[in-house]
C-alpha cells in the first residue's frame, strides 16, 4: 500500500470513528467474535455483499450508504450485549439474527416488541441506545468526551452523563442507570 492509499485509509477510519463511534473494522470484528459469526455470515445478516463488508472493515470505504444496514448494525450490537449479559441464549441469538436480516430498518426511535417490557414501555437498554444514537449523531465520541471535560468543573453531573451515555458502552450506561435507581 502506497502513502496515498495509507492516508486515504486513515482518513476513512477517522470518518468511521466520527460517524459510528469507532472504525467499522473494530466494530464488525467484535460482532463476529461476540455472536460467533464469520465475515460472510455477518455480511448476509447485514444485507451487504462480502466485498463491501471487507472494504468497510479495511477502511477502503468509509460510509455505510444504506440506512437499513446501519439499523441492522445497531440491532446486532444490542443483540451482542444481550448475549454477553446472558439474557439471550445462543439459539435465541440465531433466531434474532434471522429477524434482523429480514428487517427493513426504520427510525432509531421506533419501539418494537423486542425492545419493550411486558407493560409496553421501552426497555432501559432501548432508551439508552436511543440517547446514544442521538448524541452520536451530532458528535463523535472524542468530541463528547472533550465537551464533558470542559463541563466537569461547573456541571459535573452533566459531564458524567455525557461520558457514560454519549461516549460509553451501552452495557455500562445501563448499569449506571440501574445503579442510580435505588
């Protein structure tokens, strides 16, 4: 790879970091590991061609052009968290991936039966993901952390909120919320 290609790849990965919170290679590798997939299966669930997935992972391409694919990525991230915390079994995860594969995407704020509790209210995880999506749609994680640092001396609670919900992991934000409900 020559210097121009290396520069273009670095620029694409930085754009991915600002748009998606991290380079897509890292995000997709984590999904592959957490959900026990290979690249071909991940591409199929997301509705991407294998070459397109490879280009996104390597930084040859910066952006996922299809909003429905972005929604599927978010759904898989949520599913991976549920598998990690034990609330979804491997067999259930396989079924859910098939549902995700068939989904057409939609509004980030759309509530589905999978993201509501028995009373019909959104789950904590879903609300946290919505907050994260909204914050990350206007700023990259690094920018959110910078804002939190500048607010910390005068507004420590807001700074903590931005760090946990704007730049943190979903599972950490859910734990933070639940620990402050007592």
